[in-house]
C-alpha cells in the first residue's frame, strides 16, 4: 500500500521538483499537494492516512509554522518536516518547538536534498549540520542510539517516540493511558539519558544519534 505524503508550498515549480525527487527515490508514494494552509488542512481532513507532510514556512502571506499544530489536531499521527529558505537558528528551533520532526533548508545542494528526503522517508530526523554542531560536542555524535538509550524502559521509549512526533503532553497521556505526573517522570528520565533539558533539545539529540521514528509509529 502506498504511503501518502503531503507537500505544502505555494511555489508550483518547487513542488514539482520535490515530486520528481520523491518519485525517483520511492515508488510506493501517493503525493498530494497544497499551496496554502487552508488547502493543506482540507486535504488532511479528506486523507486521514497521510503519514508525512513537508511544509514551507511562507505560504501566500500565511505562516506555515501555525499549520503544524492544526494538522496534528486533525491527524496526530502525521509527521511534519519544514522545507524552507529561512535558515536562522531561531526559526529552526521555533519549528521544532511547534512540533516539526525535522528542518531541511532549501539552499542545500541537490545531493544533500536527496539525502535529507531519503532520511525523512525512512523515519529519520534531518536537521542542518550547523544546528547539530552547535548543540552538542562532536564526540557525543559518535555514540550509537542503542548505547545512549540503555536504561530507558519500554514505556519511556514509547514516550520518546511520541515526543519526537511532536505530540503534546495531553495527547501522550491519552494515547499511553498514563497520568500527567507519570509522564513528567518519564520525560525527566529521557532528558537525563539524552543529557538535555527540553523537547527541542531532545529532537536535536535524536537527530545527532540517528534515531528513526517509523512513519507508522515505531522507533527503529
């Protein structure tokens, strides 16, 4: 069964280029396109099985950042990744804070764009190298995910999965049937293990470690 992917960008030429790249990389894709927040939300309502959404930040004067939460309200399982010409670190961090699972600058070379999209399609987290290098020491990047996450319980790994998908606390509690206090305890353990202090730092750390979140919801 083909995986459904939504491209949200108001430049038809760029959408066409991404469609060609994606189609060449993975044949079992059904690609939908939207050029505005309103059209993106309408398509999400019609196709609740969309698993991945690539979003530009500037959509006919609208802020693509705001559509991330709206898309997740309709379909909590959707994975959102920003593809934007804005490379400011503050913007990238804001996108992660909003629930994006990755950020691909439009200025990257065609080769890097292909690698980034391949990683995203495989459930990986793509972030600009400059952001990754500025947030952790280089030596830590050499650690494997398995060695870094030793000690986390199965439930804490499930919480980490939800965290990386941009889910808010309320949704995580409901999906895993746990209390808010229990969730806070799990988050504390995850942050301690990853040596971070926030959700955004956890996503950045996950990117460095090469963690992959399956588009059907399973950490690989």
